[in-house]
């Protein structure tokens, strides 16, 4: 190779080295921040709640409750001003949640019948016994034929929706409890408070081992609050739950049937 070609080749290499490095942009899969439409976070909602309640505790009949639909339906029935309304999804901020469980001494208790035993956190019963060692907390203890437990457990979500200051109660059945706990753990793994994201809840049809259809819950973070909104949601959630009289609320939430 002659000197002219060698110089040209070396000059090209130098120019390549002087070029800025190419950056690799990875797609951002985190939920996008949302503009606030949450009335409770932008107004004096807590003052209004306290004024209207006149220092009385919140009772169950003041809340709207969404339960798991029967027959494997994938449509929620949401209480509204004109009666129950169908909804394919629920969306809002999970301010807080509880994990109540209760035991009735009859396989099919009449709705409204108080439970024989109750736990507010699925760990310790109200009489101080450990739920983990209870025989009614074992699989198959309900009727001996299915794999169900005699002690009924669930997750109760306080879901704050846009343009509302009173959360919607969403009762997640035991079949979907692991899904919710997995969802909350995924948020925890990235140090993301559950009250700082907008959660979408949907249903999918499933079939039990006995061939009975039921609905499974799905949970997805579809948006993030701004730092200011996240701080407001945290404070609102904490103060709202202080207003709720848990000792009166939770026993009522342990629903028979």
C-alpha cells in the first residue's frame, strides 16, 4: 500500500474515533404521569368529610361496594346515582387495603349473619389466636369435597376514583388475593407506593377444578401521579383511614354468603 492510500485510510479512522458515541435508547415501560382529575387531591375534601359526618365514624352503608361477579362474568356492577351500572374496568388510586377473614360455623350462612370468628389482618383473630394454626384455615376444611378453606378471606381495596372524595370499596376474593399481593410486591420492588400509581382492575373468566366458572381479577399500573399528587394522595389516604372507625367497619365487611 502506497503512502497516499495509507494516509487516507488513517485519516478516516481518526474521523471515526472523533465521532460522538451512539447512545442506545431503551424504551420506557413505566406508566406515564397523568394530569390530575382527582377531586380529593385538589380540594378541601377532608374538611368537607369531617363537616358532613359531624365527628361520627364512617359506617359500611356510606360506602359503595363492588364485589366479584357471579358465574364467571367479566363485567363489574358498580353502584351509581341511577342504580347499578356495568363496567368492564375499574380505575383509580388504591389509598389503602385491608385483608379481613371470617369463619361461620355453617357452610351456607344467611347474608348478614355475624361470623363466629373474625380477623382484621388475616394473621391474628380478634380473640388473639394465630390464623396460621387454625384448622379452619387449611385447604379442604370447608366441606371436605373442594379445596376451599372454611375460613373466608379476601382483600378489601379503598379505591379513589376521579371526581370522587369517598373511595369505592372493591372486594377481591381469595382466588384473586395472590394476584393483588403479587401486584403490590412488584410495586414494592421498585420502591413505588401503591397510592402513587393509577391502578386498573379488570376481570377474566376462569373455571374451578369442579368445573364452576368464576372471575379472576387483574391489576395493572396504567399511570403515575406527579410527586406533588403522590404526596397529597399519601396524606389524604392516611387521614381518611383515621376517620374510618376500623373496629366497627371491618366486622361488617366480613360478609356471609
